C-alpha cells in the first residue's frame, strides 16, 4: 500500500470547512486536530499572553511549544485574542459568519458569560455547528464541575479495570478519556456537517468526558453489569481468552494472542512442542482453558521462558498465530515499520530548525493524509488570518496589540 502524502489540499474531505477552535488542553484540541487532518481550516484561538495551557507542559520546543502541545495541534493556525475583552469578542463575532464549526471546552456557563454561547453565536450564524465539551452532563447537578482526565478515569471505573489484581487502581499511561472524547466529538461534528449538507441546519453538540469515559470501558463495563460486581483484573492477560497476553521469553517479553482452538493446537504442537497439553481435556477448548487458567498459566509461563524470543516469534508466525515483540516507546517510534509508514516526520521550525511531528493515522485511497502545517507557534497566524478574513490593516492590528487584545507573530 502506498504511503505517499500527495493528496492535493483541495481534494481533502473537509476542504472548504472552517473551524474556530476556542478549546485548550487536550480533548477539544484533539477534536480540532482530527478535523484539520481531514482538510478543514482550523483557527486555534489562544490567550495573548500564555496561549494554550499545554504550551507549558512537557519538554520545551522552541519558545512557545512543548511535546504535549505539539501532539494535539498539527494542521492548525494560531491566533491570539483576549476573549474577555470587548474588542476581542468583537473579533470572534466578526469571524463567525465565515466559520462552519465552533469548538470549546469552557466550564458550563463560561461561554455564555463571555458572549460566545450557542444561542449567542447562532443568532450571528444560524447554521452553525457548535460543539461544547464539558466534564459532566450540563443539565445535571455536576454541571459546574471541571473535567479532568485523571478524575474521570477514577470516577468512570477505568482505573479499577487497569493493571493486575494485586495492584491498587491504576491510571492509563496516556489521557485516554481526553483522547476518546476528542475523537467522539469529531465524529459528532462530521455527522452534523452531513446533516447540514442535507437539511441546511446547524446543530448544538454537547460532549461530556464522563460519558465518554464510561463508553471506553466497553466489554468490561457490560461484564460488570452482568456480574453485579467488578470483573477480575488480569493485567496484560485477557479476561476470557487463554493464552492471550504478554509473556517473558528467555531474553525478553513478547505478545502471544491465541484466538481460537485451532491456533492453540498449533501453538502446542509447533511452538512450545507439547502436544500433550492440547490433548488434555482440561485445556482442549478455550472455555476449559479459561476455567483452568490457574493450572495452565504457570505451565505455559515456564515453557515460554525456556525459549529465546526470536525462536518463539518465528514459530508463531509460521503457525499463523498473532504475536509481536514488546518494544520500548522510543524503539517503536524509531523502528523501520514507523519509518516506512512515515508516521513521524520532521517539520521545519523557526527556532530549533526541525521538530518531529506525528502524521495523521488515516489513509484514504491508499495515501496517508498529509501534515499540511506543523503545530503553530503562539499567534503565528494572527496577522494573516485577521487580514485575510476581516481585512484588518497593519495599523489596526498594531493598535489592538498595544491594547493587549492580541499579539502579533514574532517568529517563534
């Protein structure tokens, strides 16, 4: 399959759609980045002094970016506007008729106080698609609570399903609730854009991190409802498929995912060379293996540990059993597989020369969607965007900068 990034910009699915992204931190910016990846023009509105909070999180890149910020903000333009200033609000209202989508993640009621609530903006742009991301149901008693990924992971039961049974509750390694909320929000916006195309009407979209956190629990959540209590935690193993998880070979960890009884037969005969195990009625079917995992588990652990990892991986591949080496994060990012797929690309940077940026994961018609622009420096597009869309003169912009309403780009 081709991994070319030669999609013409006008041919991208959302070409011609303009998004005003008023969000910050993770879930909202993730949503905006998805839309930008598909070709939308995403205008990221940031505070003139500090910008997005994540410009101060992670490892510093240049003067205004960090690894955290860069992970959520490719394919966007950054403008700085003080939303609490009447002149800043006037800029947002003036931009609105030329925009299709607004995204924000202010606390419930915060957007209305600023003059950018749904009804306020709908009066300016009747067919506006407006996506508000909050921590909790905006019509419920917790509407005013701020939403933080770690808190939601705890409250939605995600920490209780992660890790081994002997461990205390464990958060996921990345902000999984924020990530999924961003992706769910982008899906809702895409559906609303299609609805507007068919019916000519806009839509209010309300997304709650808590709702999305519950959705992430998936089959574990339904297991808990059927059982009437929390399912047992199995760490890197699977709750109902055996053997399926991480194992230690003689010289390092690997993943073995035996998905059915035919694969287990091959696993015993061709990989660990123990046909007697699959011939034992206690282990012949997955139902029996799961029931007797306490007897089977230690046996397989000892057998797997007696072989070198590469020997096991080769045998597993020949037998058609899903498997893989457990790689370190840096090892994965710098691997030949990643390089060949061009999932990480070096982009020009005005201060540090180049910086690595994740490419969009989507391939359409055999081609990966392009990184059209690296994550922007703070206010990089303020002058260009406001001159292109509002025909502001240099003197007007400089006067607004002098008043603290915005900042103009200074090359990083």
